[in-house]
C-alpha cells in the first residue's frame, strides 16, 4: 500500500469506529443511560481492537497523534470565529479565575506527587509529568498530547502517550464518577438553590446570525468558505510559530524550550487570531462595510463538532499501553488523587461563587475540569435539561477569560523542563512555589468577589 494512503486509512478507520459507537450507544441500554460521549466510546473501541490489545485494527500511532494535534486547533479556531452577543457579567471573570485555580491545584498536587516519587522511589522520572494532570484533565487530550510531545523533543520519554492516558482517565472521572457525583449532590440540601427561580433571571449568551446565513447557491459553497477561512487563520498561526521559533531558538536553552512549548499552545494562538478577525469584522460591519461572504455560525459549529469528535476518538485510540509500562502505576495513582482533589475543590468553592445555581455549576465545572466543556455540559443537562441556569454562560465565557488568567501557567510549564535539561533541581522548587503563590493569589481575589455574590 502506498504511503500516501496511510493518513487516509487511519481517518477511515476512525470513521468506522465513530459509526459503530453511535449504533452501540443508541441500542445498548447501559450506554444509553450513561452520559458517555460517542467519540469516547469510539476511542476505547480503537484502543481495545487496536494493535496492542486484540490486534484487529492497525493504526499508525504517530498519524493519530498528528490528527489530535491539528484537529484541536481547527476546532478552536472554528469556535472562535463564531459571533456571539454576550452581555457583561462579573460571573465570567469569576468563572475564568475558578477554571485556572482548578488547573493550579491540580498542578500543585500532580507536581508534588511526582517530586515525592522522584525523591523516594523513581529518581529517573521527570517531575514535570505531574503537570500533565491539569493539561489532561482540564485541557483535554489535544493539549496534553501536544505538550507531552514537545517534551519528547527535549528528551522526556513517552510524554505524548502519558498525556493521552491522563486525558483518557480524566474522561472516566468526568463520566462514570460524574454520574455518581450527580446522584450524591442532588440529595444534598446544600446544593439546592436558595432562589428556585434564579435560572429564569440569567444573562443570555445569544448566537446571532445574519438573515442570509443559510448556505445558498453561489460561486463558492459556504461550507467551502468556512473551511478556507479556518485554513487561512491556521496558516497565519503556523507562520507565527515559525517566526517565534526563529526568534527564541538563538536565545539558548530557555528560548529553545519555550519555542517547543509554544508549538503545543498552537490552538490558543489560532483562537486569538480568529477572535481578532471576528472583532475587526464586526467593527467594519458597524461602519457599513460588508463582505461578500461571512463566517456562518451554524457551519462553524458543525466543523468544530466534527473536529472535536474525531480528536477525542483519535486521542484515546492512540494510547500506547506498552509505552506506559514504567509510568502506569504512578499515572493511575496520580489521576486517582487528582480526581478526588478536583471533586473536593469544586464542591467547596463553586457554591460560594455561584450561590443561586449551585448544583448545575458544580457539575458543569467538575465535568470540564476532568474532561472537556462537552462533558461538563453533558453533566449539566442531567440536572438542568433546558439549560435555564447560568452554567452555560459561565462555562463558555469563563473558558475565554481563563486564557488571560492562565498565561502565567504557560511560563511555569517551561521552568521544570529547563531544570531537567540543565540538571538544576532547584528549578523544580521554584516551579512549585510559583504554582502555590499564584493559586493563593487567585483564591484571595475569589474570596473577596464571592462576598459580593452572596
């Protein structure tokens, strides 16, 4: 078989798994009752029937990894191009700081755990692996794989696979443990809203569309235009990354490491370009300028849904059990500790920040902090089927503001890698101190802001 078919064959096999998973979820009562994304089922089918277990399906794990990397960027660019009319609310800042605070406490727990492992059991381990906990749990498989793979370029073994495994176990915490959490919290009086009608008085996030946004016959199909627009922004993102690499690499080890890490944050750069394009376009429209073709909200949502579904399926199918032999027990312990800490943190802090919609917000933020925003929304739907609470807005807009609050984490991720390469363990301590200080700072701000919410 020609090598040109390898990429297509893997994509076609993923397609078969997604179709099979959709049929199984619709027909098997167990899968129907439980909130499990179809793409996640497809991924586990690929893992079970893949080369390392049953061996019926032969994936190229490198190709699957590349799919995860690029589909993540495509999905986020598509979402960022959508037009929303968002009414201002202080909850959005609280939500953003809450999301980043969760990343930080997961990072503190994960990094501390691996520092202890290195001190007493596995001196050859890289402690930064513990920082893949917030990336795999909070950011999802794409980000965890992306950063882990960039670490591999710097000499850390199996970084990408470890990231995918943590993300896969995170999905289990988000879904299986999430269902258990629902049944516990709905019976807890503390999570019953003090204002039962609060869901009817929330600020809406309104998707706006032009009257002619439905695809029409034209010289170019509107779906083609959306894909071309995403591709153009992704090209600009690629050129930006190349430029940053050329600037940072001559600066020495720190510059080289930062350049590699920025490659793992390609989706953030792409999202920022997409949001900037959307803002500029809206201002031009306000001044009477009109493009022949415009971003189409409906089609952009479909493109992002496609990208994320295939990304999740590919990320789980790409897990290499063989490559994880040395890390398997530490990763299971890491994710177990991280999962319980995440539950305790959410149950403690969310009711204080969102007193009127405690239950859906707690479940939504927990689902997003262990899986993706889609698993968060799935848990919310179980207790708020009509999405009358303010959880939807908090998750969506909180994720946007979290990009700003999360920027210092990008810098902290770079420090332990430099310590590992240059054999300077003191940098591990600096990293842990930085995580703790930033966490305490955000929690202090949230404490004073929560008083206003009560």
